[in-house]
């Protein structure tokens, strides 16, 4: 009898800890909502924060305003200038963070990120071929040709990695090394193309490489949203398996996980998720590596929590960085994120190394 | 009836691995294994045939690098044998999915990665993975708690796995293996980091569980005396094959120890079990100056 009481208290403690973890999630979501408000106010100066929220809410609810009233103008400005990039930032942040958490768990390596299999350099190559040489797969010039090029380019290195790992089982470290080798190959091609091009194209290419949300338009959004929603739902369903995988391949096998097959399926999902973001935004770095780590420092390494909370934190970081990028203008969001994010991340690592945190 | 023998007998195929079958019969038939690479023609294990019948505690002994861990990995499908097969109650393990196998077989490794350390509770909870379904979390947690109690590490429940001592690690891994509630449990040197009390307690517990839970426990050990004290049967590996197998008193003999481990040994009988006393053949005398070598406590203040 007393034994049962004891074990009930373990069950209770376990659920109590769960509540604490959800708090981080809630805080990030509130953070996102606040930045969305600030963003909207910056789009149309004559409204207050509260009015901005009301206008967004009304728009979602389908309320129509009298044309050419303040609200009507504010609504148009918010919806056409800042809202696409806000949505893109939220979705891209969530997607890259989820892909990062997935990749780190898959490779059992805290240094892995969504680009570890060469996705970023492949995407860069595709985009820059379009930009510099004007060659596109769809043979349409401009934005859409570049997007398709970047997407296809992103899938090439992952495709190679997956094909190899289907023919012979590779260890996670070997998979990353293959990805790194492919990365170097595509990067050197990119470098070559950048050397032979003119200054304007060079600037655009560089901005694409660090990532920007300036060029996002409404038509980019549906694909990002759909892929992110489906992909992250898939990752959420697999968080228990990802935890099992963190015990190492041999252990995971004896706990019933078909490690090789699982890794290939997850790599495919991760690649599609990442490519469908990167092809619109450029290769936004930092987030996919750092967001999951931040979350682990705060809530521990259970992927059940790491994945969803990383998504919220990723959205928050990216939308905040983009807000700052837009207010100081002309700085790509990727740069802002790294300039502000790296010191914070650095301090957090030192902070938890001093023994306040308990994760690593 | 608990037995172990070299001969193997064909038995007819059954569709479900073990199921509710109270009997456990492991048939290893001509098992060979070689690692791919440099010496791929050289077998680590060659043509091992043996039959293990009945829930019991079996120890595998043998020198470093002889292939004990490899042998176990071939039995639980971490590695695919390059020759021969393993049958459990007539079913070839190669025909069973990794998922179904995990419901029946548990494994306690001698090391574990902790790149992304979980709490002790979460780590042990992983053992429930093959059985868990939606909504089974609370029941699984109760089993986790039961195992933590059994191993005597309830106090570690909320600690992080990477902040434990080597022996505590080992106990957590053991709890995880037991939480899996397998019918066959493999352990790779489960007591190597444990203090004397727990070497005895854990090995005794494994033997008790083999009876209580009708579970076949197969453990690798370098502690010959612990193995001899508790094992029902012992398998001694040497040169890629079985050098000796059977009851402890038949396997732990001065001749076998000298041949397999290349050390001299006396064997005495203690409470019906063989007990090994190692003999160092090197007779160099280092005891020249006792007064010179000192370690002593110093009073402070
Ligand atoms: N991944 C591997 N690739 C190639 N050879 C291996 C590999 N793992 C083990 N070996 C070799 O296979 C042989 C058997 O190794 P195994 O780990 O099974 O030994 P063991 O009996 O468990 O030794 P120990 O008592 O030291 O744990 C050794 O010679 C070892 O060098
Ligand atoms: Mg070994």
C-alpha cells in the first residue's frame, strides 16, 4: 500500500515537471505576440499597440472597414507590408528550430544543425546559379526561378547522403562528414561564381546567403506554412523514437527502433522542411543550431518538450530579429540574429557551466 | 529443467516469438561472425552451436577481445551473423522485426552515450518504449518506479543521467533493462563498476528474477568468482569458439583458467561453488624497504 503511494508521488512529480516546461512555451508564444504588435505599429505610425492587435484580430475575423478611414489604411499597411514577413519569420523560425532539434537527435550530435548534410550550400549554389548565370530549372527568370533552383539545389546533397546510406549503413558521424564534403564542393562552386560576377549581383548573393525576409510576399507563404505544419506534426509524433535514439544506435535497436530506416525517413522530412524555408528566405543560420540548445538549457533534453518549445522559441527569436533588422533597416535578419544572438548564447553556456543550469 | 548443451535440435517454426510460452529455448546453430574491413576473412566467432533451455542465469566468460560482446550482439540482432542462425522457441530471430524482438529481449550495455542526457526517470522510462502505447505513461512510470526501488536508486529519480557516478550509471542501465520486462535479458559486464555489496546483491537479484519472472538472463562477466557463485551455467569462450560450458564446478577449473586466461590459479570449493584464487607466476620481490614507502594521515592545525 505504502509502495503504491510512493509510486503515485513519482507519477505526480513527473507531471509537475511537465508543467514547468510548458511555461517556457507559453512565455515564447507571448513574446511572439508582443513583437507582432510592435511590428504592426511600426508599419503604420498613427495607431496604438492595442489598436494594432484589434485591427489584426478584426482582419482575421473578416471585419471590413469603411474605405480610407484610419483603420482601413492601418489594415492595408499592416497586411501588405509587415504581415507577410511576420508570418514568414514565425513559420521559418519554427521550421528551422524543429529541423535543428530533429537533426541533432538523429545524428546524436549537439553540433548538428539543419544544414549538416549540405542543404545550405546546395541551396546557395542553386540560387546563385540563377542569380549570376540566369540559368533556372523552370527557365523563368526572377524570383520564382531562383526559388525553384534553391529548393532543388538544397535537395541534391541530402539526396546523395540518403542514397549512400541506403546502400551501406553509415554512422551518424560519417553521414555528417559526407555532408561536409558535399558542402565544400558546392561552396567552392559558389565562390567561383561570385568571383566572376559584378558588384550588384554579388551584394544580392551575399544577402541571400545570410538570409533575409525583405523579399517575402504573400504568395511565398502557403508552401512554407503547409510544409512546416505537416513536417513538424510528423516530428512531434516521433519524439519518443528520437529520445530512444539518443541512447545510441545499438541501444535504440534493442529497444525496438529500426535505426537505419528511421534515420533515412527523418532525413527526408528534415530536408524537405528546411529546403522549403531556405528557398524563400536564404540560408538563415544560427537558429537551427541554437534554438534547440537554448531550450535544452531551460527544460532538459526530452525531445517531447525540446521539439515544440524550440519551435516557439525559434519563432520568437526570428520574428524579434527581423523586427530589429527592419527598424534599423538594410541589415539582413541573419546578421542581426547572429550579432545579438551569439553573445546571449555565449553567456547562457557560461551561466549553465557555472552550475546554475543542469543540462550539459 | 535448466540445461545447456552443445547439440542443437531442430524444432518446428512458430509464428509468434515466445508469447505466453512458459518455456524458453534458445538454439544457436553454427553461428559465425566477422567484422567487415581489414580481417574480414578472419572470424571473430566461428561455428558456435549451443542450446540454452529454461529460465536461468548463464554467464559468459573469456579474455578481453575474445568476442563475448560480439556474441551477444549476434543474439539480439545488433549485428547480423555472417553465418548460422539463432532460434528462440523455433523462430529464427532474423524473421522477427526489431520492434517485436524488443518486446522479448532486453539488453544492458556496458557503456552508454549521454550527448543529450535525460533524467534518470526518463532514461529508465525508455525501457518501456517497446511496450508503451498512447495513455500508458502513468502505468509505465509505476513500472519505472518499481524498478528503481528494486535496484535501490529511487533517490536518483530526478537526477540527470550525466551527473551520476559510474556505478550509478550501471544501476540505471540495469533498471532500464528490467523495465523492459523482457523474457531474455542480456547484460554486458553489469557489475564491473559496482562495489562489493552490489556485485553480490545485483547478481543474486538477477538469479532470483530468472526464477520469479521466468526470465533467461545471460550476462558477460570478468568476475569469475561472482559468476561461479550465482550462475546456473557458464559458457567459456576461447579462440572464436566455446572452450568449455556447463555447471560452474565443471568449467572453473585450474586447467581451463590457465589455458583460456593464461594465468595460474587454484580453485577451492566454497559452499558448493568453485572459488578462484589467482597465482602470480612472477616471483620478483618488491618488499625490500617497507619503512621507505609511506602513506599516512597528517594531523592539521
Ligand atoms: N566494430 C568493430 N570492428 C572491427 N572489429 C571489432 C569491432 N568490435 C570488436 N572488434 C574486434 O572483435 C573482437 C571481439 O570483440 P568483443 O568486443 O566482442 O570482445 P569482448 O570479448 O567483449 O572483449 P572485452 O572483454 O574486452 O569486452 C576483438 O578482437 C575486437 O578487436
Ligand atoms: Mg565486451
